[in-house]
C-alpha cells in the first residue's frame, strides 16, 4: 500500500535538476516542486551495517525521484490503541533507507529550509507517514526536507564492547545519518531553491530528541541555524556504560556478534522486539553520550548558539494511561518502570506523595496524567530550554492545549496529536489549525522565515514565558510549570 498522498495524481509537469551526484527527475504538483526518494549517502548494507554512513557515489543517467524510498527496518507500529489512525502505516522497509524528500516553492528562491526529523521512539516511523507532506510549508515559501535514517538496533546499537573498538560509536549512527543528510542539504539544496545559509532543523518526539542531541554534537556545527523541538527534550540519552549493557543483552539474545552482523533485517527486528519486551524502561535504543560524538547529555552541554523554539502538549501522556494501573495501591508498584523514560519508580512514587498534598481533590487519574507527562516530556523540555537560555542562546517556549474533538482522547491534548497542527494537515479526530488566530503552523513558518525568532516574548528563567495554543487561539502565559518543578525539586540530579 502506498501512503503517498500524491501517488495517484498526475504531475503538472516533469522537472529535471542536476545535482553534484547526478540528474534527478521530480515533478511539479499544484505549483510545488517535489522530489522523493533522493539518496544522500551510500546504502548501509552488508559490511556497512553498524558502520557510519559512507559518501554517496555519483550515478549516471536520469534517476527518478517521484516516490518515497523504503523506510528503515522496523516492527509493525501498534499505535496507542487498536486501530490507531496515527500509527505508522505499513510500508516497504529496507536497510537501504538513507533517502530524503523535498518540497519547494516554484519560485527560484532562495527559500529558507526546514529539515524535519520524524518521530517514533527511535524504533518505528518514516518520511512516508502521510502527515509529513511538505506541501503546506512549500506554499508558505519554505523548502521542506524530510529525512529517513536508521532506527532501532541498526541505528543505535553501541558496538564497541561486542564487535570491537573499531565499532565504538555505532550507538550514534542514526545521528550520523542525519548529519550526512544535513551535509547534503548544505551542498545541494540550492539546486532545489533552498538557502543553505538558513536551515532550521525540527522534529517531534524522537525526532525532537535527535534535534536536542545535534545541539550538543560538535560535528553538527554550522549545519543548521535554528532548531525546533516538539515533545522532546535532552534527557533521553544513554551513558556509554548503559549503552554497552543494552548491547550485551542484545548479544545474548542473538547468540553471537556474527549473528548480529549477518542475520536478515527481519530476524534482527524480531530480536529487537524480544529485547524490548524484557527491558525495564521505555526506549532501550537511544543516543549515546559517548564522550566523542556526544560529549555529555544534550541538556548539560548545548554546544551550538542557535535560536531554539521548544514546546510540549498539555496531556502528552494520555495514551500511556491505558497501560497504567488505575487503583490506589502501592505507588511504587503503580509506577511500573516500563511506563517511564527517564526517572525511577521510587522517584515517581515520592513525586506522587507530594502531588497529593499540592493538588488536593485532584483524582488519581488526573494526577498521574500530569506526573507522567512531566516525566516523559515536560521536565526534559524545560531542562533543555533552561540550559539553552542560560548558555546565552535565544529560546522560546510554547504548549499545545488544543484538545482533540473526537476519538478515545477527546478533550485531551495528547502526544502526537499536534503533528497535524504543525504540518497544517487535519488529523483524524479534528486537530485542525485556527486560521488567522496564531496557529501552530504559522508559529513554525514564522520561526523558519525569521531565521530563528518567534513573535512572542523570549523564554527566561524568571518569567518562563510560554505561548499557549488553545481553541480560542494563542495566549502568552507565565511559568506554567511552577507546581511541577516544586513537586520534583530535589528528587533527581539536575
């Protein structure tokens, strides 16, 4: 099945461009130039598995760029509930997955560039997900680029301990893929009308966490000029010791290092799923603070002095409550570590004890929704914003409070639901932008055009100004996280 919304449409006209690597044929659809399935690095297959991305070889003749390339190998996405329309659709997958897609205005430009990193817990997802259609950004005068990269153990397995020191650093290969794509953008995007001197990187969920990692990666210097993070933060990073331990557990399941290097991608994904079921924490595959590619966790060391626009959704963790015990039993048992991405169950139990005192009369379900949202997204995003601002870098903060109109999370503003608002593509349950009322799509297009500036008061550690998007539009409010910071104060290392 094809998730490409333009797959059945006929282009207005073919379009041929010459790139440093060869000729490409894209097309013009409704006045927007589109190129899909454009390679940016060599295929990471065979002996290149678990290796950094290698340079792309030139091709001869005319290469078609009219359809999406396969997504990275991944398990089927179950979504948040059976039949979840926001789940990643079934699409072809392949280890040969280092491709990008471009939507650009028909005018010559140069146009500012938005490079988007997709979400999916570092395990699922891809650029062919229908919401990532860049037409609306191109209509707003922006060259939009979406990047495919390696996922799961193929992109985040730290191989130094299990394969030998020559593989040390493979735990950040997915990030290196993204850097290779950004280098391609710097070299080539002008051919497509984009301005290589005005590049904003953006992402949601796992993509936002990868944005945070690139802010701290020395090798990313100069490859982007502004950053956008939606539902991310800089905390979801392994230490080298933890990454080695995950790799050793993966090795035990595979039986040998040779098996990991030679098994089919399908067999590897089956092993990855077995590992995931046995882990005591969400997201076993994540970026690695290895002291080289990432000197420290991103929130501790934002390296690049670029403007940052960062935010979350009010009810991020609403989908996770489906998995959470709802009784009022032992708090430590209720806070199962498999629900958590950053903190330990005993910390969450202590936080809940404080929250009961601070929020009298609030139901157990509402209390746990707020605490789990804080653990997974709110606190990591605040901590990254604080670090970025304290380093002297311009920072803006927002929150999406606009609730879904229908579906199982009606009335809530949960994780993923604001993607349709950002991309100006109506979601399955009525998450649509409010035209002319300070919508989230307008927020990001303004930020990209301004080369990193928002239209509201910048964030600082005093007022913590936050632009809130709700059904009535957008409103600037102060310090929405005061109670959460008080609840978690002193419970974990800052």
